[in-house]
């Protein structure tokens, strides 16, 4: 089998190199099953041809290698296309034939577009309900059939606060339309202008704008009524065997299921976003567990992972959900009886699910999904420990303040006791004794005053005597 080819021109020669698939050539991928891996395989082949014309030749021999290189590339392209078509046809299911109804009053909606773009050009068409399914017929004559027995979920989304009104069908088995298989198909019509010309001058009191807004409101009412009547007629025609579900706008929250942010809205059976394409549809009955990642009050957003009951199915993730929506999402999951866990870290779900699929018995023997709950419990314990440490620190500070207050209280009690003893001693003396003590203290003060006066006079005399000595000597001279 040819793996790849390459051609190069070096000087006067053209080189064609052909690499073949052989055992050990695909490292890290699913190796091909070779019938005899111990046999001798050709790894590569190289051809060289001259670019110069020989006498009598019309073209150089090097052009033959160029033609061979082109033919090999075309053959590889056709082979890859055939493989892709076979893979598309593997999961697709051939639908039964649509039984047409000859009645004139069949439920019908006109001027609808279809998503995905099964038809090459965007052409409006008509959806009509028949005995066992719907048929969409474009103005060019293209036909798309959707049978009731292959519809898993049917949604009707009004144009309230939306720019389109739509009917969406989520299929049980993918259907091959053209050369591709599809699991979702949508019929919609635009309401108002999706794009606005910002360069156009608008005045608040412009009569044309006021009239256009009024006409848009009236058109929204008519479209909602027409689509609702169509759904009611289909339900009556199928004897309540088929029903339409509508999203709950008040329970919606924003997130990023694919590439762009959109509003996810719960229904009675699903969580959907039908306005953006590709659509996001998760059936709640197929969900076993919901895990919230990056849940921290320090972050503005968190992620939500849907783990399905079929472990071979890839998990579905919604990213960048605002932290303000966490409580409302939890309340909605509780109302749906869906278990949820939360954690700070982002997990490698592809590796986790592969481990579970390889040995599910060992996974459940080791506790199953309890490791997610343990992580959330450990995080809660850490928060409680931090709160307890803060509480203990506050208690220690309070105990220290209490001890200081007790010590200060003991000091005040000691001072009060000493004062009380002094007062008790003073209270034990008579008035005569107190008068004698007062007289003694007055005499002692008078004696001290007299001593101070005597000492000051003595110092003044010495100063005068000392200052008169030298002056007398000078006079004698």
C-alpha cells in the first residue's frame, strides 16, 4: 500500500520517491494488520529520469515521472473519498418510505429555510405533515423526508427574544442526505433584520422606524400563532403519539458548548441551544452524573461536564459558565433528580473514561464516582479547617484578653485591699492622736524652714567676705 509520494527536481534530473506502508511505520497509532509481519517488505522506491530531450524524442523522459506522480495523487484522492463515504454510510439508517396524505387540510408551513445546508443554495420551501412523517419541498423541487418513528426529540422555539423561529428535530438514527449523515435537522424562518446598518441615520421619533417596529411585533405574533397551530394540528393528527417541546427561557444560562458563547435553555427532557449552529442537545435521561470543574469563588466562570450512562460515549462539556449561575443550575439539576459533584481541578476525561471502559468492574469496586465526591469533600474540609483555625485564633486572642483582664482585676483588687487596710488603720486611731500627729508634722515643717533660712544667710556672708578681699589690696597699691 502506498503511504505517500514526493517528487523533486535536482539539476538535469527528476526524482520520484514512493514510500510504502510496512510493519512499524505507524508508531503511536493503530497499526494495520499485515498478513505476514515477518516477511520482507519494500520500504521505499526511488526513480530518476533526465530532463533533457534525447535526439528523436518529442518530450523529455522526466515528464513521464511527473505524469505518474499526478496519477498516483488522483488515485489516492479517490480512495480517501470512497473511504469517507463508506464511514458515513456505516452509522446511517435507511428510512422507510413516506406515506403521502391526499387530504387538503394537511398541516403546512411556508417560506422556511433548512439547516444544515443540505441544499446547495439557500432556497425557501414548504414543510407539510403527512401520514407517517414530514416532507420539506424547496422551490427548486428538492425533497427531504423526516419520519415520525425516527424522531427522538421535536422542539418548537418561538421568536420571543430571538431573531428566528424554528422547528428542530433530533433524530434517533442518523440519516444520509446527499453524501453525509445528519442527526439534527431544523426548519426556520428569520424574524426582522439579523444585521443592522450602523451607518444609517436613525432618529428616535422617525415614523418609519416606529412603523417598522410595530410591523415586526405584529409579524412575530402571527408567526408564533402559525407555528403553534401547526404543532397542535400535528399532535391531533398523530393522536398524541407525537409532541413538541419548548425551551424554558427563565431557566436559561450562558455557556460555551462549542466555540461561541450562547444561551443554553432547559426543556422538560433536554438541555438545548437551537439558535446557534451546530445545535447543542443533551438528553437528561441519558445523563448519569454532572461534574462542575473550576468551582472557586476566586474565579468568574466554571465548567460543566455531562457523563452519560453509556461509558463508551464521549463526555459533553459546557465551558465558561458564569459563577452567578451556579446555584440556579444546581437547583435545576436537583429538580431533574440528577446527581452532581464539584471540584477545583480540570480532569482528563478521555483518560478517565478509557480506564472505566477497559475494566468497569474494578472501577466500581474501588468506589466508582466517589472519588469526585471525595475531592469536593476534601475541598470542603480544607475550607472548614481554615475557618476553624481562624476561629481558634480568635478564641486564643479572646482568652489572652480575658487573662489580661483577670490580671488587671487582681491588681485592682490588691490596690483596693491595701487602700482598705490603710483606711482601717486610720479608722482605728482617736481624734486626740490625730491632732498630735498633725502638730508634730507642722513643727517639723517650721524647723525645716528655719534651717533653710539660716543656711542661706550663711552663704550670703561668705560671698560678701570673698568679694571684699582683692579690692582692698588694690587700693593699697
